[in-house]
């Protein structure tokens, strides 16, 4: 048997176990569960009969019954030391749900050994003591269960319950009792106050007068309300007309903004196109200025210096005793110089007189053209075939420096180049050079004076002893004059301001 709340095991009291049929019938009749038609006692284990009206009343009452739930923490199981504990607790606790009977009301248990005997003699069959003991225990348990069923049917609490759950239940019922008592007291106070506030005749007449005045005010308020509702209807009509007008204005505004947005998109597209064209124009203008400032001649022929040596495109032109320059580099530098002079002459539209420069890289040559002349008829002599002499503007480097015989052709070629440079310088200085458009170019004079084989009093010839320094200086002056002519040719490409 277990507690219906905390499910702890319970041990029923000995008074319930030894309950006789008379006591059970007395308890059952007191609860109204047994009828006059009941013939079987608790010892038979069949239970008490229930009338039909009682059963219907029980079903109706149990339909809306609530099962109370009381939660608590059980620290330890209750001790059941023996049959003396529970009877003592039940006897001292008035909150227990069963009734204790005195010893006089309980019949002494029958002797099991005598149950097999018959009062008429030994003619009856003997009874098995173990079976009779099991039957007696089953009857006692059925009686106890029936009693708890009766108690559970008469209340909203499931029996049996332990002592701890009973105490929790009692506390809850006491709280409900206190709440109900407070509500009862409140109702009693309200009833007392209501009985004490009974109005007098004067107060009733005054209340009727106030009610009449309130009704008059109500009628006036209703009349005013009807006028306000009429005005409200007129205002609603005006509001409806204004709303329709507002919808038309909203539609016009929507169309206006649609047209405005389309115009803004079109204007933005035109503005973007204008910005694109302006950006392209600025870029092209900058590119044009950059191209106008760019000189293809300066990029093609870069003339500078490397210490004491003059350089063209990084090739040194000259040679010193302490700084030996290889002849292939010197020959390549002369080839670049020849190409520069020929290019500038073509740009200025000038033809050399008596010479023709043939730029051929490291093996460039200068052709000297000589026409035979006679004193009688000079013009006819020009019509005859001229004499062409090839002058090598390069040196193999096989001959040692300082020997005039081995560098005679090289010196003659350098002198011829210096003569061509002088002729081109005189042409530029005379101001005869013209742009392709026909406009004139400001005249320019070479920075160094050229006389035969000398430029700025430095000989261009390599023959003789200790002439390397003078020859290198003359080569440097020659490159400087070429740079001036190159700048003049670049000016030819620039349009006049």
C-alpha cells in the first residue's frame, strides 16, 4: 500500500487489520455507502452494494471534482518500527481519517486450530491453516481498500495518505479556511454597511430631483448631439470632396515627379556625356602638349657626357692614356654621330657640298666628291662624271696611337665630318631653314668655331704623339655642336606660337 500523494510505502494500523464485520458495517452505514440489501460482510471480500441513485450522484459529483496536488520534498522514509507506533500516532492525532475502536467492541480472533472443528462433532473435514491464513489476510486487505475507497469517494482527496502529506494537506486547508473567513467577513461588513445606508424620504426626494435634472440635461445633450451629428455629416461630405480633390492633386503630383525624374535622368545623361567629352578633350589636349614637347630626335640621339668623354646613346667618343676606350665603341659612336648629322640635314632640307655621309654603324664612311674643272668651260666640267673618294670613319685599332701614317684615312674622314658640320651650321646661322608650313625659324649659331681640322682650337686629328687628350676634347665639342643642331631640328617640328 502506498501514499496517494508521495507514493511512499504505508503500513495500515492494526485496528484496521483486526476490524470485525460489525465495526465495518457501522462505518459503512455511517458513510451512506451500504444499503439494506447488503448481505455479504467485509470478511467475504465482495464489498458493499451501491444503489443506483448513489452511483449517479457519485458520477455527477466526481465529473467536476479536482484532484488536489501537494508537492513536498520527502527527506526520509517514515519509520515503521512495529504495530505500537501507528496506533499510538492515530490515537493521539485527531486528524487521522479512521476511527479507533475499543477492545470491547472488537471480538477476539478465532483460533485457527479450532476453525476446522464442528460443534456437532468430528464429522466435518479439517481446514488447512496456511490457506485459511491467506484467506484471512486477503479479506483484511479488501476491507482496508474498501474503507479507503469510501473515504476517497466522500472527499476530493485520494486515500490513503501518509502523516507528512496529511500535515501538508491540513496546512493548505487552513489557508483556504483563512481566505474564506476573510471573504465572509468582507461580505458581512458590506451587508452591514448596506443595511446602515438606507436612504431617508428627504434623501429619496432629493435623489429624484437630481435624477430629473440629470434627465433634462441628458435630453439637452441629445439635442445638441443631434445638431453636432448633422454638422459632422456636412463636414464628412466636405472632407470627402477634399479627399477626392487631394487624390487628383496626388495624381498630378505623381505625373509631375515622373516627368521631372525623366527630365533629370535625361539631363544627367547629357551631363555625363558632356563630362566624358570634356575629360576626353582634356586628356587629348594634354597628350597633344606632351607630344608637342616630345622630340623624337632627342629620344633617338641622346647626347651627354661621361666625365671627360662626350657620349651619344651611351657610347663614349674619345680616348685617354689612362682611360682606354675600345675601338668598337668609338666606331659605333661615330656611326651614331653620322646618322644624327644626316637626319638633321634631311630635316632642314640641306645637301652637303662636296661630301656625302653614309652612316653604316661601326663602319660608316664619308664620300668626297670632286668634279674636274677647266679654265675655259667650268660648267661643262660639272656635267662630267665626278671623282668619289671613300673616307673610312672608323679605325680597326691595329696601328698604335701616335703614328700619323696609320691614322691618315681616319683623320681625313674626321676632318671631312667636321667640314660637313660647319656647312650645316652656316646654313642654320643664315636663317634659310623653314618649317613645313613655310614659317621661318629663328637663326642659331654653333657654340664653337670650326676652322678646317680644328674646333674651338682643338684638332680633330689623331696623328702625332700625345694627341689623345686634344682629340677627345675635339670629339666632345663636335657632339655639343651636333646637339645644338638637333635642338634646332626639333624646333622645326614645333608650330609657332
